[in-house]
């Protein structure tokens, strides 16, 4: 049985991980500079938030999931019916799945933008990493039926779209903020 769940557990995990990422920022600040260390810590926090909201059962611990109720494969009904989104976000699940990956894409670029070439090299590699992260989440949802989540290929498509939008936003922010001009 998965012993925890619910929005309160998600929010507590997000809050505690914020503290850990703040400590990481403080530890890296002397070596990478405040902007880059903040971007790295915020990027890791964004990944942690995604993990909490996708891998913690939304409605509390579901208990035992009978074998007959367990999905055997991921849904390949791309763009098919999706339930409404969380109460926090009223745009539906597809929009939520897109929006939740935007900060990760943007922060990925900002974390690598200390060196201008770094951002251009990190963007495609980071986008592939974020796609793999999305796939890993969906596989975990499939394998661990007790999470009371559904594996859906549409989620991966929406997540990667959000990450790509975030990468574009990250490049725009990097042009405005110019982190390569900052000292230490």
C-alpha cells in the first residue's frame, strides 16, 4: 500500500524541497555566482515539484488496487479525453501538463546561460532530459498502480511541448538578463 497522499502531502513535500534547494543555492553561490546557482537550484526544485504533483496520489492513499483494475499499458489515445485538472489550475489536465514543464525548460537555459555556448548546447540535451523525465514519470505511474495515476502518452507530448516553450522563454530571458555579463 502507498502510505501517503493528498494535496497536503504534495504541498508539504514542495515546501521542504524548497528549503533543500535554497541550501543548495547558498552552497553553490560562491562557486557559480548568485544568478547561476539560483537558476540551478530553481531548476532542481521545478523537477521536484513535478515529481510531487505527478507521483503522489492526489486524493490520499488509494489502498489496494486490484489486479483487474490495473492498467497493462499506457494509453496511446493522443489528445483523447482527459479529466479536469487540479483544483489549483482550472484549464484542464492537458493545459496543466503543458504549463508544469515550462519553468523547467526556462530554468534549464538560465542555469546554462553563464556561458553563451553553454545555453545553446544545454538546450537540446536538456530538452531530451526533460522528455525522458516525463517518460519516466508515466512509466512509474503505469508500474505503480497504487499511485492511483494513469499512464498516458498525451501527457508526454504535453510535457515536452511545455518544456520546449520554456526553453524558448529561457532564451528570451537570457537575452534580457545577460547572465554571461555578471561577475562571479
